[in-house]
């Protein structure tokens, strides 16, 4: 199919990469984002070779690499600081690293600039008020009273997707895992030139983001899904890691001082088992397969969704065929990431058997190296 008019609901990683992929196929694309400031929180994200391959396909690779920190190894440590595994990671694109650590704001700028540069129409501070799929198109009324008529609508609006709720009101809701993640940025130390992942009930990782910057993530058991006051976040994060015996981690604890810079997030997951579309409205990313961050593939799966959806729309003669083929190509790969990530999470908090991170990481790299 050619020359479709497409609405993407959600201006995050999945929505923007989808917009870029669809514009490259020649479709007219509108993107709406509920946040009028189009802001993202200021810590980092780990992305592996499959994302680097995807960024190459999107024509973004050089801008993307220059905005982050490339690396080719993952090191696994026990809490004392002893390295127990040093895993070389596959390069899927010649001349480029196997992984990238990148600040979310830096990634957002790369994707946002290219989305606008590619000719997509981005509108901020908007949500969908009503959506009427009459079989031949979708009529949309927006929260500012304006309207639009589209061939298809793509819900890339995250874990608590309004679009999913609209088309599948009885679908499963996000599940709290019993664990949360804390994140904080630091000046990069010279030894952090790749992901350093610490095993244990409190999982810790150090990730380089640039020559100057790195971030720490900390996963902790949080029975009952407690909430922390903003003014207590820095002290709470310090407390969570104060007893870790690793000298490298201990040296960073006292630097966690700014409550505003601590990002705390309860970990929830979701996998939509049935169809990922209804009529002319389809879902992607966290709206259908939200994962915990233990394998670092949440954003990667959303990015791949956008590429595959654009390919299937180009190949098919009708919307139903395209959407069904998209879901068929994506489901088992996304299920693997959701289930494997959740298994690591549950092992850390005693809800399941303990998972060997080195083995799980190696398996993940082999899986995502497969074609999409």
C-alpha cells in the first residue's frame, strides 16, 4: 500500500522511529504527543546491536552513534566487585559497535529532529478525544477540538495506552513485578567503558553515556509498591546501595545528592496475547509488550516494531493483512524479551529461581541478532 495518511499517538521512542520509518516509505504522518514540552527524563538507556542495525536502516546511524558511547563488552560482577564474566557482544553492522549507551534526552533529540526533518507533522499537548473507525478510515477528534481523517492509527502511547484502552477495554492491565528501578547520572570514571552489571538481590549497573557521563541503575525489591516523596529520593537511593561491598559502587554512593535527578520507577510488565490491532487501529511498543529493563531491550523492541510495521504496510494489499503479518513477525520475539526479563526480575526478589545473568545476556544477544 502506498500514500497512506497515518496518525501516530505518542511521541516517544517507538512513535518517533515509526514516524521516520513510515515517512521513508512515503506515507503522510501526523504525530501527537500529550506532553506540551515533549520532555524526557534525563538518565540513560542501553541499546544493543539490533538497535544499531535498526538505526542504520532508518538512516540515523551516524547521528545516533555520535550522541552516545559505543562499546563491545558486558562485564558481570558479584556484589563484592569481582568480575565473574566478560562477555564480548556481537557487532551486527560493520564499522559500528555492538552496543550504545545514550542519554534519553540525546536520543530524543536525534529522533525528534529527524522526525520533523523527514516531514512528519508533530503536534504537542494533544490527546485523542474520540476515534471512529468506520471501516474505510478513522475519524479522530483531538483534545483541542480539531479533527482529522486517517487511513490508520498507531497507538505508541506507552504502558498505560489510551489507544489500547479504547480498542481493547477488557485487555490485561500492567502487572507490578514487586521490584523497582532507581537511576542516577554521574561523571564517568575511566574504568566504565562498557556495561558493568552487578548480580544480587539488589541489581546494579554502570553504563557509559558519553566521554564525560555515565549512569547507574539499581533494581530493588519493593513489596507493596511503595511511593517515595520527591525530597527523599536521593537519601533513599543511597540507603538502598549503602551496604554493597564493591569499592566501585561504594565510591559513588555519597555523590547521590540531588533529589530532582533521581529517577525512580516501579517495574511493570504487559504482554497482549491476542490481536495487536482492531480494524484500522494498531498498537506497538509498551502498549502491547512492556518489559522490565533487565535485558535492556524495551526500547529496542519498540524500534523494531516500527520498522516491521512499515515493511508490512508496504508489502500488503490491505490493512488487515498488514497488521496481522506485523503481529505474527513480532510476537514470539517480544514474548521472549518480556518473559526472560521478568524471570531475571523474579529471581532477584525470590519469586522464582535465580537466573545466571551471564547466561541470560549471552542468550539475549544471540536472539536479537536474528533478523526481524
